[in-house]
C-alpha cells in the first residue's frame, strides 16, 4: 500500500493502483487533495497486493488497475470479492465486468450509438468466417488502412496500424491474437485522425466536466507493441455539440445496461460518413487527465463530491 494513509481522520477510500504504477497517475494528488477537503482519508493500494485489508476501507475506487488486461479472471474475482465483503466499489462490479472487453461496442451500436465499424475475429474463427458472420453494414475487411487490436486491451496493447499493401501482415496479427486466445478487432483507420486527432470527453456522475484533444498514437510501420503510451500527447480542448451528443448517448446507453457511473471517458474520432463515432467508452480504468485541462482541478473536486456522495457525506 502507498499514498500516505497516515492517521485515520474520516471515511477511508482506497484508490486502486497496480504494481507498476503504485501511486497512479499525475491526477492522483489533485483528487486526493479534493477528497481530503471533504474529510475523506484517501490512499492508493495495489489491487493484487495480498497485504491490503480491503475491509478496512469504506469505499474502493477501481480506476487504476492498469494491468488488469493481463489478469482478467483474477481481477474480476478480486472485484467481486471486495464487493461481497460489503465494501462499495466504484465504478460498480457490473460496470467493470461489462467494460473490460470491447465487445460492449456491439451493444452500443445496436442501441444506435455511432461507433467505429468493427469486424470481430473470435479465437478459432478465421478472418473470412468472422467477415461472413459480421453485420451486413460492417465491411468484412476494411479497404485501405486499418487497425488490428485485441478486444481486451488498454494503453494500446498489441494495437497496430496497417496500410493497404500490408493486409497480409494484418491477417497474421489477427491469427497471432486468436492463437493466444484473444478476440481480434479489425477497424478501418479513419484518416482524419492524422490531421484532427481524437477527442476524449470526461464525465463525472453522468455530466461532462472537460474534454481533451489527443494526438494520433498509432504510427505506421511500428507493428503491434506492448503499449503506445510513449506516443501520447494530450491537451485541453472544448467539445463540439455533436461530440457531446454522441458521448452523452453512449454513456446513457451504458448506464441503462449496467447502472450509473461515477467516472467515464468517451474517446471519439471523426468519421467521414457520420461525424463523431465512439472508438472506446472507458468505464473501467480511464486516465481522466485532470492535470491536462484548465478545468481539471474543478473536475477532480466534482469526482471527490461524487465519491463523497457514495460515502453519504452529503
């Protein structure tokens, strides 16, 4: 455990972290300070550290277990175990379970949320079979540039971009993921990302608090890597009305399916045909980029108030 728990002065909150980043990200000091102002004694704790006694906390904030993609069953078992012990978890176990696999995009699409078209290549199925079983509105294998990634991933894990003449390499990537027991996602690469980047809209308690501009992270010719965080460049921005509408719709659909959220980030790209489209809806462990936006400190205080509400502190 880390983060300076100190002497207990109020309700205790554990912000979940992982062994590689035990004190989370740059956002943590802002959130910890905002919680302290509300009388919440907050610390970080590594989710799979056997020395942590989770029942000593009044609330667990499950937004920093960034290695969970490599320990899915163990992580979900831990979440259920904490919840069954009577300690509230936010976001809720149902939300975390639903969001850990990007198959959730299918449910968003069925509900009318604009999403990036995706072909799903399940383990044991060839890309041709996946294409044959795909929705008729989804291209079987996108023409031109495309992206291949696993459905359970984070931080760009094993994500790669392929040009039109590299589709055989893309198929090898799909096969490698399938052989490792992972579902592969094949998506067209939206060329506007190279000139306009991505948008990330952060929500606290169902309300958008701030928006970010993300420079393109997936570089041509790099192949699948363990992560793409080194390529990440993020700055504050103002969301357009269209982006707000799509992001709010995606979150509303998710909350209808799995219940209210305390935090969320919706990553969007501009598509040629439909305008903003959801690339990812992050309800599990998104970085909320408080330190990257002029309104970030206010957003951190909003999240602190949201969590204080769960603790029934008014």
